[in-house]
C-alpha cells in the first residue's frame, strides 16, 4: 500500500526523469515562427491528455503565443477549419497510438501539407511519433495508480513539459512583464503584472 509520501516521490522521480535533451527549443522556435507569421499553436489530445493540452494552450496564450485547443473528434466534423497555413500542431498522446489523434495528422496534412507537427508522448517508437516533425518524450513513467491504469504520473510529466515550453517561450521570445499585463488584466496576476 502506498502512502502519500510514496506517491509524491514517484511523481517527483518521473519529473526528474523527463529527458533534458528533448527538442524543447526547436519546438518553441516553431511556436514563435507561427506566431510571427500570424499563425497559432493548435493543441489536441483526447481524455486526460486533452485536458492537459487545453491547459497548455491557455498558458501559451498568456505569454504571447496564440494557441487554442482543438478536440480531434470535433476536427473530423468541421472544426479542422480552424487550422491555418501558418499554424503548427501540438499533439498529445501517452500511447502515441490514440486513433483520433493519429488520424488528425493525416487530415491536417491533407488540408495544409507543410503543417509542422510536434508530439508529446510516452512512446518514442509509436505511430504518432513516426509521423511527427519533433517528438517530446515524457520518459514513459509507470502510472503511480495502484492499478497501473488511471492517468496520473503520465499526465504530470505532460503538464511539466508544457511548463518547460511556456518558460522557454517567455525567454526566447523576449516576453516582458508589460506584455503579460496587456494580456492578463483580471485577478491577482493581472494586478501583479501591472506593478512591475
């Protein structure tokens, strides 16, 4: 039986094991190039990975990288029209074989053949990884859930990779406190940004 400290330690070990040699900077350069061209980052995933993707998209928006979340099922029913010629896709799937996400690659490239695809996955040798331009590997940690099934540790590392991308976007893009204040007006963070 795991106690709370065991769970915290397992999650922390998984975060420390995220490969630092992932192509984080090239991924961020792709995001920034899209933004400079008037495009955006379109983030997609299913289930818990999709929830992490939605969080990544909104966080990128707050640091000057226009982004949105696209549900891959809705993409098959017309919402793929949101994908523009200057956009890049950030796809999230722990298994790298989530059917709706893998299909999105084909559909997106039918619409815009040159679209850049970046993937966050636990499986470097997966179908999704093979058809991506850049792969951000999570390290494929075991789920801390005693059943080994509920997305726990896998989604933690996905979220942390999203944070790494966000911090690098601020750093590489030269994003300032004033830039943040222009995008975030409400609440504590809006007030704190204006004080700087």
